C-alpha cells in the first residue's frame, strides 16, 4: 500500500480523544487516525455526497403553493397573455440550403 503524508489541522479536543483511545488500546495514534477515517468514511459520504439529484441538497425546495402564489399573481397572468401573444406572432424559422 502506497502511503502519503497529508498535513491536517486537528482540533485539540479530537487529538486528546485519539491519544486516550491509543493509550487504552495500546496502539499508535496513527493507527487510531487511520481506523477512524476508514470507519467514518461511509458516514462522511452519506452526509457530504448529494444523491438526491438536486443542485443544493441541503436547501429544501420551495413548496408548490408558494411558487403558485408567486408566479400566479395578477401581474404574472397579464405577462402570460403578453408572452403567449408574442409567441403566436413569431414566424416559423426556415432553414434554406
């Protein structure tokens, strides 16, 4: 197994917990760190990786009734009519060879 040292800032409270575990287990602190990383990777992946397909998985989507209230206001209905008329007025583009 190829290894590579990685500089990592670890808070004092975590360092003291690792040292305590290493003393209890009669193991090296490096081994405790490696085991903690191996055991914690699945949990870190669940928390960090978005599997919902949403761009911002940590932000709840706006409820449908709120969207309807925002976009179905009087001004919005008037704009919908203008937009529909403008769409009907456009000609079909012709691509000539």
